[in-house]
C-alpha cells in the first residue's frame, strides 16, 4: 500500500479537494471554499494546511463565526445541496459561536462541514486557554455543544481517525435523507501530528444525486388514495427544490387540476403566475391557499416536514376525514399525523404517480374554486402592496415596501429574509417566478441570518440579483458580513426596514393579552436615552453605499440605482410597527396563561381555547 506522510490537517484538506460533484454532466469541486476565523486552536495546524492549498481551495475571512456559518448554509441551500462550504474556528468562544449557525443548517437539512478546534488530545497543557472543564467528566469540551445540532459528530484524537471519520462526513453531506451538518472536532495537537496516510484516501470521488425509488406498495396505496379524492391539495416543501422536482410537480398538478400551496421553504417551487399556484400556506399563508386547505379531503405533502407554521398548528384543516400522503426521502417525515408514507425522491415519485394516474383528473369544480380563490387573493394582495395614498398619515407598511421592491424587480431576483414580521408579509405577497427566487430561513427563523445568508446566496448565484429584506432588530444582531460582502466583491442590495424595535413580537405579545413590554424601544425599562440609530452611517462605516429614503416611491428609485451599482447598497426606510396584512393567514399556537390579573389575557385565553379545540390530534 502506497502512503504519503502528512499532518492530519494536510490530509483532511487533500481529502476535501478530492471530492467532486456532478450535475447535468458537469463536474466541479464539492467543497467550494473554507470560511475561517483563526485562533490559537487552528492557526498553526489547519491554517498552515489551508495556506498550502489556497490556490485550489479558497480560504475566506469572515467577521463573525456565526455569520460565516450562515453564509455557508445559505450557499448550500442556494446550490440545492449540490455544493458545500466548510467553516473552521478556534477553540472555546470561536467554536461556540458557530453552534447557532449549525442549528440553522440542522433544522433546514442543509449540508455543512464544521471544523471547530478542540483541546489537546495529550492533555499535557491542561487546561488550555479557553478550555471548558467539566468537574465530573474529563472528556467533555466546548465542542460537545455541537452534538445535538450535528447529523454526524466526531472528535479526532489520533491522526488516522480522520480516515473513517471523513468517510462518514461525506455520507452525511451527500445523503438526501440524512443531510445536515457534520462536525469534525480537531484536537489542537493532532492537527499538526503526522501520519503515513494511504494514497487511496486522496483518490478523486465524484458524488451524484441519489434518487431513492419508493416502494411499489406505497405507490399503489398513494394512487388509490388520490384516485378516491375529490378535493386534493398539494403542499410543496423545500424538498421539492432540493430534488429539483418543480417541473414534475407542476406537470402533475397542471394535468390533474390540483392546487398547490407552498411552505416557507418550498415557496418558488412553482411560478406565482401559474393558475394552480395558491401561494404560501398556513399561519402566514395566503387567503387562497388557506381557503383550499380548509376544504381539502387529501393533503399531498411533498418534501415538507409539516412545521406548525405550515399547518396552522394543525388547526387549519377543517375536514375531519382528510387524509395525508407524505412524500419524502426521510422516513421520519412521512409518518407524522398518521400520514400514508411514500419514502422516495420527490422528482422520481411524482413522475411515477403521474404515469400511474394518467387518466385521472379531479372534478372541475375544485379546480375552478382554486382559480377563483387565487384571483380573489391577488386582488387583495395588490391592495396591500399599492403605494400609500396621498391622505395616508402613517408610515408605509411592510407590504407597501414589498410592493415597491416588486414593482422594479425582475423574475431572476432572489429575496432573502429570515425572522420578524417580514417572513409573514413576504410569504403572502412576494411573487417569485423562478425557482430559488424566495430564500427564507424559516426552519429556525434565526435573527441575524439575513445579511450573512444573502452573502452565501450571492456566492452560489452570482448572476442573479440578491435583495435582502431585514428589520432593524435582525440588522443590529448581526451585520458584520456587510463588510465581508464588500471585501469579497459580492454585491448585495439591502432594504432595511426600521420600525424602532421588535415589532413582530410586540404585536404577538398584545395578541396574547399582554401589555407592550420590552420589545419596542419605547417600552424598554430603564432606558436613559432613546437610541436614534443612524443606520446609514453605520452601513457606510462597513464599506457599503447607503442612503435613507422618505417614501416607497423613493425606495423604488433607489433600488433601480442600486441595480446599476457594482457595490453593496443599504437602503433604509422607516416603517409602521403596527400595520400588518390582516387578510389571509391563520391561527398560531402560542400558549396564553391560564391565570392572569389582566382581563385582556383572560379574553385571549378564551380565544386560544376555542382554537385548541379544533386542532388535529395524532402527531
């Protein structure tokens, strides 16, 4: 057996370089880059190995560990899980800063390689700087925090362990069912230790999309259930996009006359202009999708984990006889709420179902109702998105800002968002025409994802305009990757909506009967001075072009100018913290206290119990 003597770090980097991915006959590196913030845990070991291969495996410098993980996660999503990035940080706080980002990738089933630094395997300099100590377990380190948010975790304490560990890492990163973050925690001393690695470890390997074929019996049962349905509804989840099954989904639903609702992760699976597109479904869904959901007798869930926002906390579906068919590569997601499981790739499964149901089509009255509900909703949506009238005395609403962005938009645009009130407004009103044009992180709904995530999206889709819509709350939590976008030359267009605090949760707080408290600046305790934040100067300080506009008309003009600029732009606009789109949407199960001295809370509890009584049981 031929061997080559390398450090553990050098071996890992070479193994990463040997991984390739093939798509549509085109082969390219599986690992696009490594994000790195160096410290004493990784600068000498892994840092040196990355330096040696910097011409073929780029190392990118970030400003925040969580931010770089968000960028890597968004890159994988925008690449439809075909390519990934790795992230490495130093021991202790650097590593722990990556855990929140790891959770985002974990919840959204996105591939990500995390390489946190760890303590010394030999334990001689124990405890090392930044080491976390457990009084009862000498093996515990800060890196153990990655275990619950990793699909695969391994601590490398000897050089040769990297061989089987990396094989398992690649299994997780390329498996459509088990996909998620893989963590290789590298002990500091082991990073620099040498070993005679077999050359076979570095042989090129090409990874292709695995498309599991569903069991014939599950297909037959699904065909029978669909054939008996008179009011079926499809929910398109993120798995439709990961499988690249949007064409097959549209072909199936168009031919059969089946309406389509979309989860936050699945939005943009079908063009918004298509007659069977009902838009977003659930808590923040459209009136069209939710109207169809209430009457549906069969739910065909394609590539969705049926999160509570998608199902209206399982109170949306009013037909007690409604059945569910769950099509998913992950068996875990196919058995929820006594669904009929169909374990398989979305594209393959839809192709099979189309052929099996070649002569079947639902009653035209259901299709007609879907089209009517769609037209009715679009009319209402256009009202909410229309520019303010001359007699409007309040600041513009989020919907009016969205309208201003869409009016100067193009079909190829990608809108990026994650948290606050904007996800609800965008799921209702944003109308993407091309797949991937709606990039919403709503699995973990992580505040701070927006700007860093948009950077990853732009790196994956450099030919498309990436527009970030973010509130002042999320912006203040994590904005440093604006500087990274400028540094790396990846242009973003940022629309920053300033509503003076956490307006979304402030509204929810009051819907639950509570008093406004600790969410808006004006309701914060012990505030000595009202913080008048100059977001324009802040963004300029990070290297971006920035301006503040006074109206949605000025916003549209500023966006047009930003398109012609080869530089990241941040456009700030003040918005109304109270005004939301009341049309559409549905109840969300947020527990209201059973006992309270406030009459408003008691009234909210009564409403809450009414909705609870209609929830679908049997999760």
